[in-house]
C-alpha cells in the first residue's frame, strides 16, 4: 500500500489505554482499525486516556505511538471530565508540535477544544462520528436527564462545527445527519483483511446436523439489548429443537443474560464465551455457526456484520441505524425488541436454502468490497485532504 506522503496523523478517540513493559493495550476493537492507518502515514499517534488499572486490555497496540491524556473513570461523570480537561488540552497542545493532521472522534467535549487548538496551530482538523450520541446516552442512562441535555447540546455543537470542518461518518444515517458538513466521507469499519475472506472453494456448513448454532458477537451493554437473545432462543426452540446460542462479548449485562437463560430453563442451551479474539477462535466460530443474530437497539454500521458476511454466515439483524442499508438484500431485517420475529427469521435462513445462498453471495460481495486495507486507504486519502 502506498503511503499518503508526509501525513503525520494524530487520532483522538475516548478510549482507555494501559501501559505495559512491552507497550500498550487498548480496550476496544476499533483500536485495531485505527492501527490499520499506520501503513498510510509517515507517523500515526493514537491519543486516549491512561487507565491505571492492572492487567491488559484485549487489544495490543502494534507499530503505533500512543499519547496519553489524563484519566477519568467514565464520560458520564461530568465533573471528572471537566477536571481533566485543562491537563488534556495542555498535552494535546504539545502533541500538535509533531503532527499536521488530527482526526477527532466524538462527539466529545474535548474534540471541540482540540479542533479549535488545531486550527490555531494551522493543522488540518477532521471530525469523526461513529454513533448517534443522544440516542446512545438515553439507552445507557435512561433516567439521567442532565446527561440527555448535555448530549443534545454536544451533538448540536458538533454539527455546527462540521459546517467548517471535514467529517468522517460511519453509515448512511449519520451521513444524512451531517449532510451539511464542509466535506463528508462515509466509512465502513472493517477489521477484515483480504486474507481473512472465506475461501470460495471450501465446502459450506451443513444445516442437516443435530445442532444449529445461533451466534451473537458484541458488547453486552444496554444499547445492544443482549437479554433479548435468550427470548429469541426460546422462540427458536419452539420451532426447531436443535438450536444452541453462542454469545461472544463482555459487558455489564453478561450476568443478567446468564440469569435470563436460567429463568427460561435454557442454561444448557446458551454459552456465554466472553471476549473471543479474532485470531483466538472467533473466525472459527463464524465459520462453524449457522445463523448470526444481531439485536441492537442502536448502531452505526457494525463491523461484526461484515465479519459474518465474510464467513458466509447468514444474518438476521434489527433494523436500526445504518443496519438496514448494510443488511438489505444480504440478510433478514427484523424490528428491534421482537423476539418471535427474530426467531422466525433464523428459521427462514435454515429452511430456505435458495434464499440463504442468495443472501450469502450478496453479503460476501459486500465484505470483499470493504476490507481493512481498502477502507483505511480511502480514509487516509480523505484525512490528508488529497484527491481520491
């Protein structure tokens, strides 16, 4: 891959990093996507919060610099964020000595300040938006109206700033929200390298065996609605007794999901596997499963759907955010919160081989068109302000 010559890029995302003897680890898989930009830059610096906790986060930072800002426990703790702001601004000001482009993923209050500082220093500033922040905050903190108001105000400020600055968005829903941006780039977040795509010569999975595996991959948090998976499994078993549920992911609703499975008498039919790395068994789970079930209440354009498509794993997903654009014609869409409809969709993917093959072909084609290499190349060109 050709580098975007001369670009020294800093990327701020409100993620936590932990320092180890041999380097850093980061808490979210999106960090792996950001590292994919390194081969297109003269220099890449990931900017985030120092986490003082013990142990490692799941994802190791490789061949990329890390610049650490002051820590706070959670973005929902407004006082803690404000208390760390002056230190963060001082650190970011120093960082601007050695970069010429900054990508600021938010909306986050620090992004507004960082963008202003970059402009004062003559640096190219680009905004980034991956989620509908007001919707996300209402799902995570339904009773904290002060946070709702803060999220609304921050979203309005970010859209106003976008009229002056280039913006990268994930998915068509956010693209519509930021259509008045000075420049706009729509992104797929993909961790699929070209080498990870399914070999078309491999035999397909069988749907005639004694077990059908329903796979879900994602953070077990309120906006992902993971407790519904237990109800989907219960509905699916009424139609076909072969179903088993495998759930990959960690989060605050792991224990409640296990309890919901027990309440329904399905503890022996649901496996909570925790975090499974892409290179530590997740690819094999995609390829061995029979249906991918995605039940989120809000989304951008989930990278896990591309991973399922790449493995030719049939998809049933809730029609929220950018999911309809991504799944229509490549999987089956259902309304959020409708467990019987999701179970029926899973049943159709098992019972209708012609439909299944048509969707698999279309999904695989989308995955091949949006690999990590191709998405990072296009993104780097946009960040650098170069012509496509």
